């Protein structure tokens, strides 16, 4: 199977070390409700894992929930509720939305607030090795002490310090923090601010930085080297770049992950999205109007790697496609053992070309139209089996 590796910017053959695929996908920060962009990422990776299972691999899938964060504290203050109550509520909503979309739950769903001992262990080693420094109860990663820093950032076109600094600062890097030696340094452990929750550490009470959280949870449950690390395209820098730096200097092993995979952004902040879909950008709202299969088909009609914009017509087309599969279900009836080796082969070829789900769905849709015309039960049974690989419930 060929997959696009963000780190090398090329299609590479996916060959895990053994039958077990160790995969980590960055999870949500539970301060707001799940939108279509989240769904695109998690449905895309769910489909990848379903396909790898179909090929015979066993999956060990870890996902985190960033259940302490500036955004959670801010939103909780706005709503006048406790930060942990907000986190629990939005995590629950997210899991319900993902269950509805037939997304498999991870083998381990790790909470940042429960994993601080592992993070502290990594930070201590980074301090000993000279890649980090303590300042005023906080600990920072020292980017200038790390000549390897930024491989993933450079791969996506951030070629120099200034370019990295600009983007990092847009994404919460706190350039003016007086305790930092260099503006690009990022926080590993953040000293407690007045009124904020804190966990004990050798440097005093505080809370973990976002980047260290994912390194710690990935390595605790999957070991020092992963097969696939995924997330939205906006995480490649700074988040994943920082994860690589911390993890590889902690273990002394590279690469931290063999493949880095990123999903394209779904546009919904702009006016176009609100004009076309009104308030239907939340998964829970979409589910009131469309079936989970129709939403899943809408998402998989777009290749995981590219940005796209969702229009209500996309959902209508997806509903038609699901309708065709349902007609095939009626024609096939109880017979499930039929096969179509040509369709099977073409489906596999599409999926193994960097998970080309739009192509795979087109093949199934065309085959369904033929089956509806000629009542070919064998091809029908094959179609239904392959729709399951895409996570449809038809
Ligand atoms: Zn992460």
C-alpha cells in the first residue's frame, strides 16, 4: 500500500515492522462541539485503519484528549462552569458523534491530566541532556540547542527561523514570555498561574505543555517508534515538529514515527460555508437531517489530503449514493457469499493508492448502478462487503 508521508513529501510503500500497526492520531481539545473538520480527520483515519484490518493487520490505535488547555479554561470562565465539567461534557459529545459516524473508538483514549508522570519523566531526561531549561517554575524546550529541529516544518515549506517563528506565534507560542531564552522555545511544563488548576512536578505545581502531552501518551502506549502519526494539516507545525524534537531526543531513536499523515482542512470559517450550510457544520446538527452513512460518504468523497469546502449539494449526492447501496442490499437479500474479483481488485488498487476513497466510492457507485440494472447478486454481495470496509452500515 502506498501512503503519502508528509516528512518526505512523497508516496511511500507502507511496510510496518510486523503485523501490528502502531498508530497515534492527535485528538480533540474538548472546549467546543465537534464540527465537520474534526469528522473529516477521524473518519479518514478510521477508514485507513479499517482498510489495514481488511488487509490482515492488527491495529493498536491511541488518541489523546487535551483535557487541560488555555481554551478550556477561557471557555469555562465564559460559561461559568468548572473547566473539568466542560471537558467531560464536550468529550462525551465528541465520542457520541464519532460513534454515530461509525468511527471505531481508539484502543487507548488517553487523558492529558492523567498522564503527567510520563510527561515529567520525559522532561527530566530532556533537561539532563541539555535540550531543555527550567525558568521560574516552567520548563522550556531550547530550540537553538537542537540542530535537528524543524525537519517536518521544512518539509511543509517553512524554510527558516523567521517563517517558523511567525507561524508558531500565531498558534499560541507566547513570544513575549519573559521566562523564555528564545522566542521560538516552547513550553514543556507551565508553572501554575493564579486561580488555574495544577499538578505536582519537580519544578513546582503547573500543567503540561500541549506538545509534550502527545509525545508522552504516544510513547507510553505504543513504544518509542510509531508506524503512523496523524492529525489535521494545521498540526504539522508547530505541534508535530515539536513532538518529533522532544521524542527523538528523549529516546535517542529516529524516526519517532515512520509515517506522518495529515488531513486537509474543511473550510467552514468563511462566509461560503455558512451561506451554503447555515448552522449545519456541527456533526450533531448534520445528523438531524442526514444519515450517518450519507455524512460518511460526503467526507470520503474527498481525498483525505486536500482541503475542501462542503456544500449541501455534496450531502444530497451522498444520499443518492447511499440509496443505490440500499437498493443493492434489497437485491442481494440473504446471499452474502457472492464475489466479483474484478471489482475487488479495482477497489483495492484505489485504496492502496494513498487511500483514494473518492475513486473507491465511484467504483462502488458505478457497480451498484449496474447491479440495479442487471440484478447481478454476486457483484451486489461484493459491493456490500466493500462498503463495510469504508465504514458504511448500509
Ligand atoms: Zn497531538
